[in-house]
C-alpha cells in the first residue's frame, strides 16, 4: 500500500500495466496521423475503426512484409545517417508495419486464425469456451464473442447503435 503526504492511499503499482511507460506519445501520434491520412479512399472516408471489422490474417502478413521491407531498405540505404531516404518515408513504413501487427493481433484476440479457423479466445481453449447464439458466425467481425468483447462499444455493438 502506498501512502501519500496528503493522507491518500493507493495499492501498489507493481502488478499493473504501465501504459504511460510502455508507449511513446510521439509514436502513437505519428501512427494516428498515418492512419488518418489513409482513411480517404476513392469510395469515401473510412471510419477510423474500420480495420477492426477484420481482414484475413494473410492480408495483414503480406502487407506487413512489404512495410518491413520498405523500413529495412530505408535503413540499409542510410536513413539513420540521414542519407538518401526521407525520414517520413521510413516513418510511414513503420506505421504501416504497426497497423498490420495491430490488425493481426486484434484478429488473434478475437479468435480468428489463419484461413479463418477458430482459435482459443484470450487464452481459453476452444472446446471449453461457452459461446452465445450465433457466436461462431460472428467470429472475425467487430462484436465477435469473447471474454473481452462483452464490454466492447463500437461498430457492431448494441451500445454503438443508439
């Protein structure tokens, strides 16, 4: 238990996730700028959370490799020394790689595996999981059934509709 000069008390932080320490405000802002820039398409502007609707893992991995290659090529061509490759080009490659890793990880967390096969959701074995009506059909879509999805508010959830 921690006690502060004013008398307030809080439990210890040792077992809590430290988002403030783990994440970089610069990197997150740069990623948000990248995502915002790529929302516009020939068909209009995508919702910012459109990616959470899901894509096959194969799409994420192929795109991730292209972005990784662009990052690696920029590194090899001397971006660290400031030669030849604009910093923005390398940052874009890193943001694209981050997008694909987030998307892939999000799909895994929803229980979607390679070729759309079901995976254990959030560490629960598939055979021991209790699923609601139509849960298997919802797998891979926003609002899919899983222990953490019960509190999800966003496209596809009842809370988002009204």
